[in-house]
C-alpha cells in the first residue's frame, strides 16, 4: 500500500472491548501487519495515546511512551513529523512533563 492511516485505533486492539479476543500484544501485532503491507516509500499516518509510562486503562485503551511507540517502527521507517495534543492545544514537541496526550506521527517506509 502507498499510504495507511490509523487514527486512534491501535491502542484498542487486543483489549476485548469491541468483541476482539484479549491479546496483550494486540497493538504490536497490528503494527506488524501495517509494517508488512506498506510498500517502500509509503506513508503511515498514525495517532495513539502517549504518556510517561506505557499502560492499559481498564475497559478503554492503552497508552504508550513515545520512545516505545516510535521504536516499533524504527527498523523500517523514518519518522518525518510528530506533533502532540495536550488538553486542547497542539505542540510541536513531546513533553514528558505534560503527562497524558495524543501523539500524531508521520512515518515513511525505507
């Protein structure tokens, strides 16, 4: 595929909330499939909850650290752009001190 977008999806996979099977690695398995289907030069636009530590919120979603989430793509993708939403404001840089937010990422497959 030339382009894939996943906006506020990956954090829900494997938690069983939407009828899927419980899978502690559901998000990582979905990411592996995204990595597989994007062609070299292809774009990935993705957003996920970002926090100071990776964790799951009961009956809701996961949150990832920036470092962990971006590491899942590092072998095959270049990170072209990232932005963060904290509260109702958009920021150009990650700030661990701001706590929970949404990370918005643009990756390009090598």
